[in-house]
C-alpha cells in the first residue's frame, strides 16, 4: 500500500491496475468519505480476504491484537507480526500464486525447481523439525481454504549485525545443520489433522534432481552475469559454463543425501537467545525442502548468501565441525531420532537410503561456476 499526496499529479507513475482508496471531507468536520476505485472484482477479492484474516484472528482470541507488516520474501506470501498481551504470533498470508510462464517441456520454472506452493509443504516440514527438537514456526491456527496460517513468532534477532556476520552465530548455525543432517528423516510426512477438518496434512519431499539443479544454475548466466557486467552472457561462455557444471552435477548425484532445506541463508535464520544445542537457531521459509546433497545447506550458509568478504567466510567455515565430538558430517551412518520429552514426531513413511561414497566436505569445496572459484560454493542459492 502506498499513501500518495496529490495523486492527480502522478500521471503514468500509478499502475493502471491500482486499487485506489480516496478519503475526502464529509459534511461534518469530523466526518470523512471513502471512495473505492479500480477493478471491482479485485476490490471484492481483496476485501473478502481481509475479512477472512479478521475471522481467523477473532477465532484465535487475537481480535484486538495490533498488526504490523513483517518483511517477507520474493514469493506471493506476505506476513504480519501479531501482538496481543502475551500472545505474539505471525500471520502468513499465502494467496495461490500464478502458474508462471511455460518452458519448452510444458512445465514452469517453479515446477522444475520444485518450488512448493502448498500449505502442507510448509507445515509438514516445520512440524517435523519441531518434533525433532529443532526450532521452526509452530502451527497455532489456520484457514486452509483461504491459505492463511497463524504461526508462533521466532523473534527478530538474526545472525548478522550491521551487514556483517556474527561468527559465533554462523558457527552455531553450521553445528545445528550438522545435527539436522545427522537425523534419519522421512521422505513423506503426515503431520496429522492440524486444521481439525478431518483431512490430514501430508507432504512428500521431492528429490533435488538433476533437472532442478540445472534450472537453478541457469539463473547464473540468465540473471547474475547481466547484473554484474551490464550485458547478456556470451553464448560461448554459457556453453563453457554448462560443460564445467556437468561433472560437478554428476558428483552431486553420488553425494550423501538428507533433507536439504535449500534456503539456508542469514534472512531465514533466527537467533534464539538463551537456547542451547539444536535450539540455538530457528529456521523459517522451509517449505521448499527436498531430498538432496547433505552439504548443500552448509555451502548455502557459508558462500551463497552471506554478506561477508572471502577472507572472513574462510575463517568461519574452517575447520569443518559438528556437535558430535568435532567429527565431520558422517557419510556412512545416521543418528537415531531425538524427540524432545513430551512431543511426538509426525507419523512418516521412512526413507531407506544407503550412504554413498564421497565426502560432503570435499563436495562443498568444489567450484560450481567460474565466478565462484574464489569462494568454492556448491549451493545454487536462490
């Protein structure tokens, strides 16, 4: 929403599909008249959704709560921080996203890359993490049909300060990831009847397959190169890029696999003051988790998105550690489940996967495109 003074002077700056609310003086000095202009159908949908949000908050006992915009992400989701006495919460408003442009094979980028659009994906992953003793948003209430969720608030304290990483918190995040990737996690999760409508929340995590990795890597020449150089990537360079990536993608196909949360970078990691062990860091934006290379999330944390200089990233990422006695992430065995007292993990279809040869630490040190030779990232990062 934008508050515009003298909108009649804006000319073409106001989008043609904008919905406009105009306030004018009424007959009484204390009265105001409100005029709605724009697409009537769009106004109807917008107002209907607003009323659904109000009903959800009323049903949860948060009808009189304050509501503040919360910075979201590059999706159709929007967020609000809800405050009412001792009941802090976060509202996730997730309208159905448009399908997107079709690729030559008839699928969209989101479909090839396994970008999730269902509430079940978010809830199943988050509830499983919580049941295993990790920190993720918890389900408080929801409107399945309207795609609204009321979630626990993990706070606003991050792992960076002033644009620079807090080394101890990055190390703690790496340790929590090592703990997570040591878990024997399922391919399919049944989180139960969270909405109370008799329909269980079930989600199967897709594999981070070759096609998904390739389309994620294609964003480099398509977007990153023009952004940095000011011109489209040279076709010969794109060809060399693909040749260089080919054996690296093949190597990732032989790597140890686990849940790959995929978007592990500083905006999605919430520091939990006073907590210990695997509860030191909270995960948000977890719906796109897949079954993929175990080292992917660590590479994403250290290289793909961190706001740090190469020297500092090398300091933080070395030596490889884990909470289990300083050992590297294992490549042949998995830790048993560790469920906190008083909680029950969601029922699941267990995954049986033999560990494959190859060190995740070694995989994480290989460059995946020429511009990343200085940092050695293997995470595609989005």
